């Protein structure tokens, strides 16, 4: 379900949809109905899995840290590339870089922290 999630510029609606789908699958795996009144947290603990929003954040930060540690890589050059020319009208779509910057701010990480893998993830 999270294949390639390292590069998704996830919006809040996407996270909510993923959480709903995940909980449907968790209930199905546990054989529990909505009427049984188990909390999502209880069911995740029973299966030993984490919240999908946290897992998405970890995946993005792992990939970002990996790219930052590479010195002369084409992926890093593509990530830092700025497109020239006029922008279209309206609010631009959220970029992957904006999402990663918010993730780094939430975990209080700097680019320099990427070298230390244990602190980064």
C-alpha cells in the first residue's frame, strides 16, 4: 500500500484516505466489525503496526536523508533543480520538498543531521 511513498507529495486528504483504507484492512485481518467497538489504536497494537501517517513521514525522511548523504548524484541534482519561467495562475500544488521541510520541522531536524542516521530516523 505504501510502495513508492517516499516520493509522494502527500496532502491531508491523501493521508485521511490512506488511514481509512488501512483501518478497513486491519479490521478485516482481525475479523472485527465496526459494531464491535474496538479503537484503531487497540487494533494496531494487536497487530504490531504503527500509524500510517507516521510511517509515511519516516519513509520520506529516510529517502531524503539518503539523497542528502550522496555527494554527486543525479537524484540530488534533480531535487535541487528550479524550473524557470512564469508560474501558472492559482495556488500551486504542494511539492514533495514542502512536505519534507514540514516533516523536518516537526522532528526538529537539519540537513546536517542527515549524516547521523540514528538521529535522522
